[in-house]
C-alpha cells in the first residue's frame, strides 16, 4: 500500500508587493507552482491514495485564481491516477469561524474520487484497497464532543489524518509552527494502533513516531521564511520543502521517504553584521560583501541583520544602494537593530534597561488571563508581534 502525504499547501498565499506579468502576486504564483510540481512527483510515484492533511488554502475565502488552479490540478491528478482516492481535510486556515459561513473545500467533491472532511470527522472506506481513512479536520477536534480516534477493525490498513500540533513536540515561537492549531496529545495519536498517521500544520517534514509524520509544506508560507528555512536546516535538510511517499507493509511496517519540491527561488539569510564601533561606510561595505558572498540576490528572498547600529549610523547609510538591492531582490529586508540601552542602577552602577519585548513578557507573565488561555503561547505570540513591529519601525527610520 503506497500513500502520497501532502499538507499545508496554502494556495492563495500572498507576500510582498511584486506581481507577475499577469498581475498575480509573485509569491502566490510561487506557491501555486510548488503545488503543481508536487503533483508532478505524486503522479510519477503512482500511489494508491493521496492524502492532503489540511490548509489546502491560505484563507477561508481564497482568490478565484487559487480556487480555479486547485480545481484544475485535482482534475489533472484524477486523470493521471484514476483509481487513487484523494482525501482532503480542512486545517485551521481552511476553517470558517462560523459554521453558517460554509467552506470552499466542498467544491472539490465535484471531482470524482475526491473526498472531503471539512467540519466533521469522516471515515472513508475503500474496499478495493482494504483501507480506511479516518479524516479529522480542525473544526472536529477543537469542537465538542471530540471524535473517537478508533481504527476500523474490518479494514487491513487504517490511516488517521489530522491537522494540528502534537503537544510537547514542537517549540512555541518556532516560525514553522503557526498559532491557532488544534492540539493533540501523543496518547491521542497512539491509542488507535494506526498503520500511519498523516499530520499537517507544522511546515517542516518531521517524524513524531516512525509511523507518524508531518509532511511539511511544499513552499515557504510563513511571515518569517528565514526562520522557517533555519528550522528546516536543523531538521537535516537546509530549506527542504516537499511531500512524503509512504509505503505500508514490509519488514518495518511503514517506510517514509521525503520527496523534495524544487523551489522557485532561494530564501537567503545573509551572515549577520555587528556594527558596534563601525561607521556608516563600514556597514555599507559589509552589506555589499555579504551580498557578493551569496552569489547575488536577483529575485531571491533576502534578509540582512545588522546589530548594534547607532541611530546616526543608520541615518548615514547609503540608502540609494539599499534601494537598489531592494529592486534587485524579490524581497530584501534590512533588519537594523539598535544597541541594547543601558541605565544607571544605584549610585554610579551601570545596568541594562529592559527592552519592550521583555517588558511585554513581564506584564503578561503576571496578568490574569481568561481561563483556558495558554500563557506561554500568548507570551511567545506577543514577543513575535512586538519584535516585528520594532523591525518595521527601524526600517522606516
């Protein structure tokens, strides 16, 4: 039994201001291209079932372009694999806040062989494959009562597909982990004795157990692609994006192979610069050297962090050269960071003044919260927002 496991496609994702010649946001076109290349690989592998573990779209109301392209791609997949069922669940991005709003995912049931679990858990049984797939969308797990995660005893192969965070596995504040996902305890996933558990929500291909995997995402679809690329590198393959080919049976019971999707462009985090004691001309030279060392940045997604930049130094940088870099890259982010401020503590005693993110963290650590709110997740989210706002303020300065 061979499965193709994809997740977090985020079709319709938009970022930065560049557009294609057809007037489509360039990153939206990149994400759509990654989906098509992923399906090229799936078709070449000829799996028995195709699983899409949530967040097919980036929003509940995706663009018409994204909807039409997805519909055409699923038709292409069905024509190439007429006997392979396609099972889709809704992730947190696909799920409307109100049940009355409806979901665009139901549209794809118009394609023969496509099965969708959008709001409620559904078990799809495929007798010709002796296989059952329990598809649990985001809304079903965050709602009440939760569905029982139990296998179908009449099927030889049992697969569970869910979208959310496995508690205790992934670090909060990780750029490859989005907030707002459902939370599954490891025991929830282990209790059913599944042949395979197909996970979505985390954007880096990761094994939870030998038979429990996050497929990752075929493209960079977070607000911090450089952090996401770093996390992917820590997982063993720098910048890797793709899907999983899963074979059930054999000596090990489950064999999982990562299938990379060629990226449309590189995500480049240039070597940081320490500007302590440097002049504006020094920093200009270091920026140019970092770009040259990267082999150029034309149409790439680039960040340059410069630490300990005095306000006067930032003002005197060669802003014409910086504008040229921004024009050359698809996106060039110059992340200027001020020196940590100091203050006197006691009599003539040098000390360090708390930064704004630290002040926010201290406030939220002691503030009374609404029951059920995860304090650590709230603090991590607040720090992310404040640090992003500070970087935007520095750039505009």
